[in-house]
C-alpha cells in the first residue's frame, strides 16, 4: 500500500533569515492595551466607584430601586443590609449591593 502514498522528504536547505523583529508588533500590543484600558477597565471602575458612593450615602427615607426592579423607601440601614418598605406595612430586607439606584423624592407617590 505504500506505493500509493509518495514519500515526503524534509527540505534540508537552511531557512532564510527573516527580520529579527522590528518592534512594530510591540506597537500593536501597546495599542491593544490602551484601547482595553480606555474602553473596558476605566468605565467599569468608574461605575463601581459611583455605586460604592451611592451605597455609602444611603440613609433612612431615601427612595430606591433594587437590581430586581423593586421600588421602595429605606426604613433602616445596617452595615450589610437595608430594610425597604415596598407597600404599607410590607418591609423587605435586601443586601446593600442589591440597591441599583436612588430615586428623586416623591417618585413613589407619583407611581
């Protein structure tokens, strides 16, 4: 069966020496890292900082929306948890990280 498949011989000629590297590939790598920083890392860090400031400034009486879309009024703020009144005599306890945004005063009455 070996007569159907011709034998392949490796090229024994020395390889031509190409450029050792011009440094141009470093420009692409550096450009990629700059674009990554400007488009992904920096905006995400900014959002995290704003969310951290929102949670640290949370106080009783604020109207908030959770990440699940539940709107209510803050009744109690602890270290890790927040008690939110979503209706008359209906209180829910959330982790602080679940608070997505604060609402302007009077928004819940307008809904």
